[in-house]
C-alpha cells in the first residue's frame, strides 16, 4: 500500500504487540483490546477507544484482521464515519475446535457478533473454503455477501528463502548445539529431524506430536529427532496444563525450544515440518516451511488441508490422532528419498499459489487499491 502511494497506519492490540512493527516504517498505536474478555463493560470501553482513535485518524478505509478486531473494529469504524471497511477471517480457532460448555456459549456469542459486524463490510476475506461454508451454514454471511477467498496471508520468498536439506549441508541452529558430522549420524543413516512450530495449545495437536514422537523414538532411537519451537502461555484459552508441559520438559523424546523470534534457522535445520492442528485459517508456519523446501505433515482439517496435496508434497492425517501421525513420519524414516522429492513440490506450490506478492495483489484489487 505504501509503494502505491497510500498512507498507512496500524492499531495494534497490546497483547499482540511485537517490536518488529517498527521495520514497517508506519505510524501505529497500541490499543487496550483484550484477547479473550467477554466483560461487557470492558468490551464497550474498548469499542469506544477504537471509535475515538479511528475518528482521529480519519481513514478512507479500515482493514480489520482476526476475530476481536473484526467484531469490535468494523462497528467502531462505521460509527467513526469510515467510507470503506473490510474484514479478514483468519480461522475459527479455540471457539470452533471443541464442545465444552464454555466453548459452546462463547461460540453462540461470537456468531451473533460476527453477524452484526460482517453485514457492515464492503468485503470479507476468508483463507479457506471450509470457513466460508461454515459462515454460510451458521447464517453469519448471507447469499450475495461480498465474500472473497485468499490463499492465506501468503509467504515472502525473500524472508523465507529455499534452504538445503540438513543432509545436503551442515549448519547450526541458533540456541542449541546443533552438530552434524559424526555426532549427527546414527547407525543405519543420518538423523532425521521433525519440527513443529506453534504456541503450546491443545488444539495445535502438541500432545499428539509428543506421543507420536515417543512411539517412534522407541523404534528408531537416535536416528530421529523431534523439536517444538513455540511459547508456552498458561493464560491462553486451551493452553496445555502446566503439569503436562513440565512432564514434557523432563522427557528426552522431544526438545522444547520455547519462543523463537527467528524461526528460519529451525526450518533450515529440519527435514520434515509437522503441524497436527485441529483447525486453521491457513497456517503461516506451514507456508514458511514449504517456502524453505520442506515436506509437510498436517491434518485433513479446515485450513490445513489446503496446503498439502496428499502424497505430492506431504501427507494429510486425521486430526486428533496419534497413530496416523506416527505412520506418516515413519514413511520418511523408511524412505528418506521422499524428503527431497516432496520438499521440491512444496516449494513449487508456494511459488504458484502462496507467494505473498500474488496474495497481496488480490487483496488490494478487491479493496480498490490496485
């Protein structure tokens, strides 16, 4: 948008603020929006703050992104007199991946709030066809609504360039002694590394990844390595329990690396990328792994299934399952030649479908900013 001559500002919820926004070179403000609060007084205060700040900025267009900014920001923008408002649905997340009483009640509330917000939009972007179907089924969007689908948020091939597989080059992963050569070999062949990048939430499939790792470690021992890079925040909805997390840390089967500001070295150090998530919009970490030339194992679930052509660039497995996940990883252990073949297909798919310039061009065209 800047390159096309437009002025761009950002309103960033304090809970999602990252210093990296500085590199964009745009003005921004932190707003006191809560990630999960449903307190009506707090929500009203947040909406009033949004309306006030948007009115001060006097934008010609507002682009609301993710659930809270959509359900609060669209209405606030309209009340502030913004001529055009667009929304991006990036996935259904916690509320739509379980059937607990809390999830069902919050889901009903979210449906009403989404419906009220999206009917005010000039355009609604979805990242996968399953979410479009669900919103239509729930009556959130009606026939004839200005619905558009994008291929996720895209991935930058310059930020995530193709990287040689660990068997093709040596390297060191930042933050750990990642040694190849004689220490990186085991009887029967080199060590294969399976990597997962995600916040430690139950609906990301972390427990399934750990259990599958234990199964394969019992058979393959030092021939296989499992890594998880991602933060643990017990305050997030559906976070794994502290007891479970501590037990994983004490175990030797999986290395938990915690939050990593730069995941590229970890992707470069892995052979196969794994994301056993229950539901996504389009998982950015999968796109980043594909851009580096890695095969993918993910679930046959909304959002995830869009990134893999089963048997071409990886494998799709049922969500919430352990044995199929272990079986998929075993295929690479038994036939390592698949890694390079499928990694090549991942890279081709990113070039054809997910390159961020192509994705952004489609979004900007719909918003009239081409």
